[in-house]
């Protein structure tokens, strides 16, 4: 693939095209792996920066509260404004990419994210910081869905599996690295700027990625003629907000009535979205999530397994971090560094799972989720009395990390394995939303278990009480792929 902006995204010749539309043609990959590696470096750098930003802020909140003299509610919105706008826009962002070009929307999202990061770093008060965080989330919501599509359409076979493995490793590592990086940057207090570098660091990185992306990312031969499906956008966004907003804000506000009402309305709202999409399809339009995408057994089972596993992972990270800092009195930096063995396990698993024969991937995923469940339970047992965990703690974290690495990466490949490139953008939008919603649900659900138990007993016992349902969630992730085992053994 050429490294110029005139490159074309390779699409198999068999993809059907609308009447009058110029067909896509597969590009010749021979001798052009350098261009593909450049594309991968750009998109992975972007996703790492965006996901890092969803966790790096957490450790900076005490400094923000002191510096900005803000309320607890405003502090919640500073943290969650990004997640809410990001999660709500993911599927719509995927459709915008298919309609207007993945490259164009990726660059728009990256530029928006970078400018909003600059505004966050200079914000003089909580109000402007909240607004800038929402815009940051919008930028990420436009940028991230294009990454699946660019990987799906720029890589084939083993190269695609490797790219998705690296993508999954970045997703898992960014959550851990964010806690370490946030602690280091706040503790450093560079030039007396306190918490502001956690945002300003995105500016030079974002500008470098923009320059590289403008040069390396391919232009599509013919963007999709699909319409935007405004009824679908409105109903899906409303349903996602009804689910995400109360989960993000509910615990800190002690679950007022409006949070319960919103959660109760979320399921019917998703039902309305399904009805709207069916009506759009009957009229001959282009629904936001085509029925043939949701009828993919691999996608549904893979997404369900990914949801259960990522929800538990996010809930465990939140609860374990709270235990380390509040229960054991560790600093933010030291607590973040404690997660290093977990990150190593994720990296090793993500980069080596392809050595397992493809016919065994379903069984491998189920076994790896079981391994992760055992690791969670082990950590709970060794720390429930308030002990530091000794040498058993890093060993058990490594086990959990390996479980994540041998599941997250292959699940992405499995879920997209039967999706035609013509549906890559729609499938990527739906699949990208799954881990984001899972993380919100995981932190809200498992975090509430931890905080409620910590109010009644020791922090160590609260962690133990939390890892029990987390481990059950990992086992649910294993069960979700069981329907696929017979076809792959």
C-alpha cells in the first residue's frame, strides 16, 4: 500500500455495490508492508491516546478539586463527560466514516480531540473544563470507530489478525498505563502546572499523529452511499444516554429517582431503536446497524463474551486501585506501578495467541476466561485480610493478564471473521461500543459492590467480595463462546 494519500483501501472484488457506484478493487500488497505498518502505528497511537484519556484523569481529580475549588458533582462531570459523549457517538461515528470516508472522519476526530485537549489543559474553571471534556469525547467518538474499519480493509489474513491483536493489547494496556501516567504527571507538577499536563501531553502527540495520518492513511476509492439514518441516530443515542448517564453518575449521587427511571427506560428505548431500524430497512433505507450484521453468530457471541470480560476487568481495576490507595495507603504512582505484571500478561497473551491453531481459538478463549477467573479469585483470597499479597500478588496478576491477552485479541478477530468488508464500518461501530459500555457498566456495578462492602467491613474484604462476581463474569464470558466451539474443533 502506498504511503501517499492517493492509496486505496483494499476491498475484495466480490463486494456488491450500488447501481452506478464505481466498484472497489483489492489493492496489491506485495512489497508495501511499510505503508501498512505506518497505518497501524498511526491508528494504534490514536486509540492509545484516546483510551488513556478515559483513565488518566482519575488520579488527577484531587488536584483538580483543590485548584479549581469545584464541587463533587462538577468533578464527576469532568471525569464522566468524556465517557458519556464518547460512548454515545461510537456507532454514529462509524456510519459517518462509511459515508464520508474513514480517513476524513478519522482526521476530523483526531483534530477535535487534540484541540479539546489543549482547551482542557488551559481551562480556567470547572465549567469550561467539563465542556472541553465533552468535546474531547466527541472527537474520540468520531476517531475510534474508523480504526476497526481501517484495519479490516487495510489488512488481510494473518496480517489482519496481528493488527487486531495489537489493537486489543493497546485497549487493555491503556487502562493500566493511564493510572501510572496520571500519577507520574501529577506528582511531577511540571513547571507548577499541577494536573494540567494530563491533558496537555495530548497536544504534541496529537499533532504528530495528525501529520502522520494526513500522509499515510489511504483514501477510499468510493465512500459508501449509505444515508445517515437520522431516526436511528436519535433513538440509539437516546437509549445509550439513558443507560450510560445513570451508571456513570448514580453511585456518587446515591442513586436518586431519576437514575432508576433512566435505567428502567433504557431497555424499552433499545427496543424502539430496533423497531426504527426495521422500519428504515423496509423503506429501502440504510439502517444504522444492518440486521445481517447482528445475525452474525460470531459477532453476537464474540461481543457478548467481550462484554462480560471487559466489564469485570474494568470493575476489578477500579476496585483494586481503590483498595491499594484507600485501604493500603499507597500513592497513586505506586498503586499504578503495582499493575505492571498485569500489563505484562496482557501483552504476552495478545502477541502470542496466534500460535494456537485457528480451530482451537474458541476453546482457547473459554479456557483463558477460566484462567482469568481463577486469577481474580486468587487475588481476592491473598488480600482479603489486608495483607500486601507478597510474591503471590504479581504472579496472580500475571495470570489475569494472560487470561485477558488470550481472550480480548482473538475475540476481536473472531467477532469480525464472518463480516463482509462492505459491512466493516457498521460492525466496527457496534463492536467498538461493546467494551466502552462494558467498562461503564463494570465500574458502576462492581465498583458499587466494592464501595458498599468497604462501608461495612475492611477494604481487603471488600475486594474479596468484589472479585467473586468479577470471576463469575469471566466465566460468563467463557460460556458465551461455547456455541462456537463445535464449529471450530
